C-alpha cells in the first residue's frame, strides 16, 4: 500500500502565502510522497494550458496524480451553468494530468418539498452519466464519495434527509445502477465518522467495500467534519484499517487535511508527520 497527499492543501495552507505547485510538490516528495490528490484550477480561461504545465511540473518532481476532485456545489458556489462547465472541465484536466480516479459528490439534487430516493437516483444517474462515459473512454474511474447530512440551511430536511448518498444504501444504489467497472467509491473516513459514528462506520465500509478504489484519510471529533490528521480525533483507526484489509482494498491511503495554516518553516516537518502516520496506518492494515 502506498501513500498520497492532498497537494492543493499544501499549496494553500502555508501561513500568509500560497506555494507554487513546484514548491509544494518538492515538499511532498521530500517527505516521501510520490502520489498526490490534486485538482487544477478549471475556472481560468487558459485552464487547459495550465493543466499541461502542471503535468510537466509534477513529472519533473517525480509526482503522479492518483486522484482529482470534481467541484461540488452543495453550498452554491457557482450558478448551475458555471458549475456544469467547471465540472466537465475537471474531467478533461484530470485526463491531461494522468489521474486514475475523479472523485465526485453525488448530491446535486436539491430537496424542497419531497425526498424521493428513486427520483433522486434517476437524476443523479443522468447527471453523472456523460462524465462517466468520458472517464471510461479516457482510462479513468469515477469514484463516488460517501458524504453525510450537514444540515445545510439552504435545503430543508425532509424526514431528516436532504443530502443524497449520506446513507450507505443510497451510495450503493448509485454504484449498482451504473454497474460499471468505471464507477466506484472513494471512501472518506472523516465523512463516515460523521455519518455513522465509530460503531457504525466499519459496518458501512464493509457493505460498500468491494467498490472502494481510493480514499480520503482524515479524522474528527464532536461529529464535526474537521479534517484533522489521524489520531488527533476520535476515529478507531485500528478497526478501520482492519476492515479496509478485510474488504480487499488495494489502493492508496490519501490524506485529505482541510483547515489550519502552517508556517512555511514547519510545513516540511508537518508532511513528515503525515508520512510517518501513513506508515503506521499501513502496519495496522497489515495487522502488525
């Protein structure tokens, strides 16, 4: 099992400045990471040229893009037309970068007066289908990420529901409806902790395990999506790594920290800690 780091985080979370992709890649490589989770900027007019330049920089650094993340619009960051444009561009940029997986949120349906799971599933299938076709024809896999009910004030809860795929049965329904080797699952441990708690998250992983091809590794506490490093939250990593082994996972552990600002002088040390944490998680995975 190999390790991967969220490169966008490294670029954006240095206190008081933004690192270039080359500098962030160098820091990751110095700590041992040969793979990254990286999503290029697809809002620029020259987004395609930027993707090619990013690929050249990463190749030179000895870094491979394992996965990207399509934009999500749960919080209405863009209007619908712009979102569709950016969503589509990301798939093409992912192909340019040589990514294996494009991670998506299957929660673009908006609840207002009802929560009909069949209706939402049909909408989700139609929404994702052209992107799945593109990914399939370019050697990539669409990885649907497990999410959780975030109680977003914009969308009313209907019988406690507003966000599709927050429940493991809904996530499975998407994967089973596509029934394609190019549609799989990105298992987000932090989201699973929020959705199912420590007692339920390993059971949920077992149910969807055969579909899991990539991961988001982070921790939390107080049932908040905090994206802190493993062991700084409440997640039982021993049982989760054991379950990941049980379901036959063969992919990478991809760290997805999310918040905080790290002084530039400490970033290398911070990444070293992630690397060593990953090495320890691998031992748990192997039952050591």
